[in-house]
C-alpha cells in the first residue's frame, strides 16, 4: 500500500470511529436502543461513573430502557483523542458535557429549562474493527466536574 493509500485508509477509519462515538451518544439521548445496541460489540463492557459494570449489549440496552422516561439528556462530545494500539484497535478519549432536563417542563422557543446540576466528564473507550466494521468494546465513563 502506498503512503497516500495508507493515509486515506487511516483517515477513513478515524472518521468511522468518530461517527460511531457520536452515534452512541445520539442513540442514548434519543432513546434509540436498537441503534445503540447495533454499535456495541457482543462482549461490550460499560463501566458507569458509579462503578456499575454492564456486560453485553442487552445489559446496556436494559439499563437505558429502565431510566426515567421524563429525563432528557444531551451528551456533547468534544476533544476526542484517538490512540491506535493496532490497525484494528483504538483507544478513544473524549470530553463529555452532559446536560439534563425534564420532558414534563414546558418547552418554549428557547427550549426547556436545564436541571440545576450539569456535569463535565470523560469517556475512555476501546473500539475494535471486526467483520469490516467498528464496534464499541469497552466504555468507562467518569465525571470530572459538576455545577
């Protein structure tokens, strides 16, 4: 493979990884549990900020299916840093700003009021390339600040 072809292949993989990370957050925020599950490797481990570990796509799906239906979340991902440990494995570290609110609050042209406490955290993810596509294999989330 030429240097240019290798660079293009690497860039395409980096873009696919970034898109997968955004899709996971969007799926959680919008309650699209089928989309969320389709991003997760069969051996996925989700480590939540409280230390709870969810093993497998069904456990992750069930956890989000049982959350308060009145709760609205929006995850803003930024500063995703990718570190390749092999051509088929990448560690991704992203900063996450989590805003929450309530569906029952009245919406206006400006949106709904946000909850009083908002959180800044990090996702430490491991993604793997299998069967020609990227999967989320592990996510460890932690909060750094709250306000």
